[in-house]
């Protein structure tokens, strides 16, 4: 029996669950997902560099609590703050891209 007829793509699932792109509910979901990815990427970069949250916070002039909140998607982060964390905490530069 071919079960592929019952499969739903992830994009179709999002459309069904939150509506098409441009709908407020979907855009809210997408924004939250991007914040989650950002926190996860920051956490992975910190761990790759063998740093604790406290060490990263000290290097870039913030608090462990703030780093934790970013990593756990509990805090919005200003672009200038993110750039400072990447620059001072990791010695790297942030590059952004836009999808149209």
C-alpha cells in the first residue's frame, strides 16, 4: 500500500496550522521561529567556543541572565546588542540577509 498519499509537507502543514505567509498568525509564528533559531545559534556558538553563559556575558558587557534569556527565546534582542555579542564575545562579525 502506498502511504505517500497521506504525507503532508512541512510548508503545507504550516499553511494549514497558521495560514499562508502574510496572514498575521503565520507572521507571528515565523517571527517566533526566527527568534528561536537565533537563540539556538548563539548557544551553539558559545558552546563551540567552550564558554559558559557567564564568561560570554563578561566578555561583552552584559549579564548571564540576559544571555540565558536570549538562548531560551525569552527576550527580544536589539540588533546593536546582537552585533556587540558576536563582535566582543566571539571576535566575529554579523552578516544579515533578507528574503524577498
